[in-house]
């Protein structure tokens, strides 16, 4: 029977650590690419666990109405941060700068609509239209940013995989004949028919008396 190899915890922990760091880095990159989407997912994920223990009548409904302008204000701040980064980037295309400006305008309109719906019932219909417009811009914005981000990350992953590939060139020197390189085949001298062969120019003298 073969011997049992000892268990090496590093063989399990190191791959898990690398995978965790990779996922955390990708989450950070995604958050920096679209901070508004990160805010939306975080706020939406906290609603259920926080409100699950609230049993007071009317609180949950009022909270839902209050969340709209509050979250919209947070989205506005996140998109302003993203817009500042875009305008500071000299390589950012003009369409991306324009899209960031549209997002900020849309968030401002959504914030106004949320406040109008919450505090001024006479303008509730107008506020609902502003909020709906902001949501429509959000959907297109998140789709555009996500698609662009995934495309850029694929390029980064491809470069990482290319760098990890072993060098096809065998180890050793770069010159011919050195270690790792095939030797240069010997060249065959050209035969010149006009020049007599050396053995006929100076034939060897045979010594018939030599033992």
C-alpha cells in the first residue's frame, strides 16, 4: 500500500485566500466603477433585516416613502463623485462625461420628486413622474456602466493569464549554440572545380620500408 501523504493546510488555505482576495478586489473595482449601484444594492439589502422586527402600524409604509428621497440623495452624491473622477481622467471619452452629467441631473430630479411626493401631496403626481424618469435613467446607466466595466475587466484578466503562461523559449542563452538553443548546422564548403584538390597538389610519400 502507498504511503499516505501528510495533510498540508497551505494547499487549501492559500488557494482560498487568493480566491477571496480576487473576489474582494473585483467587488471593489465594481463599486468604484458604479458607486450608485453599490449604494443601491447595499441599501436594498439592509431594508428587510432592519425592518423585519418593526411591528408598529404605519412605520413600514412611511419608511418606504422616506427611503426614496434619502436613497436618491445618496445616489446623487455617489454619481457626483463618479463624475468628478471622470472629468479628472484625461483619457475619458466625451460620451462618458456627458453620461455622467445626465446621471447627476437625473438624480437631482429624482430627489426633488421624492421630496415633493413625501411633503407636498398637491405635487405628488409631478413627483412620481420625476421619480419614474430617474429610475429609467438609472436602468440605462447601470447597464452601460456594467457592460463597459465587464469588457475592461476581461482585458485585464486576459493580460494576467498571458503573463502567467510559461515562456515557450527554452531556458538558456539567446545566441546559437548556447544552452537551450539548437547548434548551428555545419556549412558544407563549396567545391571549386578550377582549383585542384589538396591531395593531388601535395601527395603524401609512402615509406615502404617502415614497419
